[in-house]
C-alpha cells in the first residue's frame, strides 16, 4: 500500500505540490490528471525520490520512503520503477542492452560497465521484449525505433526491475493516437496480469477515463478530486482543467474502451 501524507514541494516561493494526501491499494491502476503545470510530474518524482519533498511523508508498506538514503534509496527506486515521457533510452545502444539497464541493481558494477551481462538476465530481458511484441527489435539501436517502440522498450526496462509499483510520467505525451493505445494497453496488461500497482500521469481525460480504476485530479499543485472515473462529472472536469476544459471534454466524449483478448501473457489479456 502506498500512503502519501501532506506531501509538499516548494521551489523558492512556488508550491509545485501542496499538502497532497491519498492512499493507493496494491494492484490499482490510478491516473493522475490535470492541466500542464498542475504538479503531476513533481508528485511522481517525489514518490520515486528523484525530488525530495519539502514537507510530508511517503510510506510504502512498513517503509518510510521519505527517510531512505544510500543503498536503501537505490533499492526503493528499483521497487518503484519510473517511466518517462522522453523514454530515457541510450540511442546508440541496442534495444536489449537498454532493457538490461533495468537489471543494474542486481549485478556487480563491472558487469554492466563491460556489457558482460549474466545469461539469466539476458533471458529475462528478451522475455520482457517478447511480452510487448518487440523481441525482434532486440539487436536494433534504440535511436532507430519509432516513439511507440521506444516507449515499449522503456516499459520492458521497468519490468525487468521486478517492481512493485510503476510510476509513469506522461508516457504517451509525445505519441500519436495509435501508439498511445499500444503503450496504454501495455501498462494495463502489466497491471492486470502481474498485479503491479500503476500510478500514471495523464493530461488526457479521454485516456484516463478509459484505462484507470481511479482518478486523482490536480490543479495548481493541490489534489482537488479523488474518486472513480464515473464520479468525475463534466463540471468537476472544468474546475480541474480550467481554460483547457472544453478541449479536454470534447476528446473525452470519444473515449475508447480497452478490449480484452487472449494475448502474449497467455490467458485473457487487455489489448
């Protein structure tokens, strides 16, 4: 269980996040919604401890995440895998090596520096790529992939960390509609098949309503909504999105429904 209590982050006199509090049960798929500048990215970066909170507490199970340092903090970042909008791949390296970077915490430093990865880790990485239908790209340089393919590589890299929590920071912001669906389907399969908790920042209300079990709405750094997608009325959405609300609501009216089919994970999978 992830518990956030009174989380605040100041940058000078600006409060990027102000007194955020919520609890996320294991296995949930939660969307954090709101306009640009609402504090969504800062919130996820604090949970991952890429940004330190100014105030408040983050707990995961019995562990006080806000107090972690050194090796314990590195272990937490393995348990709470981060997926970024910019993919954060090394373009000149092949896809398999990029995925293997997710295993860095489990091998001696000399192995990752020399590229002498254990065979077992290579098998794990290839299996992750196959799960997202990109196993055939293992030998290609990451810079030669499409945006959607690169994001799936980033998700595979997160998966080989064997995380308990995935923090996805606007993972579809730079993708076209088709690749948006592919990436969101991949995250949903991870959540449904493996039971991994997903906390995903999304600007699009259409996508959030389609994929998430629960929405946390942010505006001006504060949590202003927390509930099921069906509880988010158009009036509440206008309050959250402000000047962007009409554009957001127009898109939400055409929200696609995730489909379920037999997929790469074996049994029924969301596609």
